[in-house]
């Protein structure tokens, strides 16, 4: 049976995807920060569908937690206790309203949670991903400053990892919560594309896919906003207004099923480097923001992220190293041999 890790798989869009995958007889690993919240979901899915559902405790906002979780999983894999993964679905995340806050590592919470944690998780778990595995990133249409979603939430700024990680520190003015969020999702799309470039350069068959679930107000996504705002966002009237304004609307069942299809569906093999959007019952490949295709910026985002998460060159799987690093290592190996 295939086996898929999904972060945030115990709630919202992640849970809807987990339900769909379990119904397709996919074994699951739920990644989340609270084991007590994941356990009942794991028990329910395995009882209903006869699949194996493991939980992996991980707080993606904490680099130590990501490292510990990846090490636990790799040790279990080495002993044969768990199978290789067929997909890693980087889905946990959210917008963090209110005053700017920082992760245990001192990085701005939105960027730490939505970007750095998953960046490190993918690097560390890549060796236990199957040869034709997939990495799927839950991004958001808000990443595109030229879209209605992007304008409403707050237009994304320059995807500069060092500036975003330290946003609001040292007396600097913090970005609004909306802009912190949309920019983190611009970075997410750029990680997906940069991973695809590196995989293709290394002739890997692993796929890297970005996904916009659309606006889905039924989940815990708006949890930091006042109750009346949350209530209003779920009404049919507000959905109608959103559609009229050009917001990309969806519902939790369809967005979850779309995420599951991208992670495991045979129709989505061979679509690496593509951005998909769920929009009122249709899942299709659509263009992402203009800036998201900037390969030079994406390479810098990757290298800076590597520095921020303190990942060494040796720790980075060969397939994920930049072509520049790979050729430097080849040259130094050749010198050693001579
Ligand atoms: N709903 C929308 O309109 C919408 C639109 C575009 C994109 N998205 C994206 O879709 C993804 C899923 O969101 P959702 O709408 O399903 O909202 P949700 O119900 O709030 O789910 C978010 C999940 O992320 C987990 N999470 C948050 N911070 C975490 C951390 N530090 N470590 C580990 N897990 C953490 C949450 O776990 P806890 O239960 O522990 O908090 C929860 O399971 C997110 O990436 C979100 O940005 C949502």
C-alpha cells in the first residue's frame, strides 16, 4: 500500500485530504504538534478504511522539533518499522493575525511555520521518499499580488528569506499579518518550483507540485479573527459576494479531495513544476504570480533558507543541491582522488 505523510492532516483541508486518501487505501502519517488531537483522527481513519495511520509529532514552527521528528522517522525507516514515503504533503500552516510574533528560533512565526519548517522537513525526509515520490505544497492564491485574493489579503512583498525571518525586529516596521501570509505563500510556490528545477537537473523522478485550495472559510484558517467575522465568512451571502469580487472560492471537501489527487492520483504523475488551483469544483493547472517564476530569486530563497535552518552542505541530499554546489563537490572529489 502507498504511504503518505501529511502535515496538518487532522483538521481542515488536510483532514479532508486524509479522509480521501484513506478511502483510496493509502496508509497515512499525520504530522502535527499535538498528538492528542491527531490520535482520534488516526483511530477513526484506520477503523473505517482498514489502513495504517501513524502519528508523527512535529511543530513545524520549531527547527529542533522538525529535526527530532525527521530523525525519529528515519530511524524507524532504517529498522524497517515503517515503509518509504510515496509523498510528503506540506500542508500545515496558517495566517497569524495580531502583533508580529516569533518562533522558538527567533524567526517571524508565519515565515517559520509556512516556510522554514517544511523546507527543513523536505530536506531531511527526502532520503526516505520513494524514487518516484511526490512533494506537494499547499500554497494559496493570495501569493499573487495581481489577483483579487492577493489584493484583499495584502500584496506579497519581495521573497527575501533573511528579511522575512527577521521582519519587525530591530525597530523595523512589521508587515501586516495579511502580507506576512501572502508572502509566505509566494515563497512556498517558489520552493516548489526550485525543488522541481533541482530534481530535473539531478535527473530525479520525484515530482514537486504547488496547490492553491481556494478560499475555504469552513476550516480553522480564520481562527485568529473575531467570531462574527468567522461566522460571516461562512455564510452563503458572503460566498456569493466573494465570487462576484473574483475571489477563488472552494469548499473543504473538494479542496481536500484535490490535494489527495495531487499527492496520489495517477492523473497527476508527471506534472512536476506545476501550480494547481481548486476553484468551485474544478482542479486545474493555472499560472502563478509573475515573480514566482524568477529562478534567480528562488535559488537565493533556497540558499538563504538553508542558512536560516542551519542545514549543512553534507546534510543536503545530493539531488537537492544546487548545480553550483554539486560541481564544486565533484571538483574537490576529483582533487582528492588525484
Ligand atoms: N482555508 C483557506 O481559505 C485556505 C486558503 C488558501 C490556503 N490555505 C492553506 O491550507 C492549509 C491548511 O489550512 P486549513 O484551511 O485547513 O486551516 P486549519 O484547519 O487551521 O489547518 C491548519 C493545520 O496546520 C496545523 N499547524 C499550524 N501550525 C502548525 C505548527 N506550528 N506545527 C504543526 N502543525 C501546525 C494546524 O494544527 P493545530 O491543530 O495544531 O493548530 C492544522 O492542522 C494551510 O497551509 C493554509 O495556509 C487555506
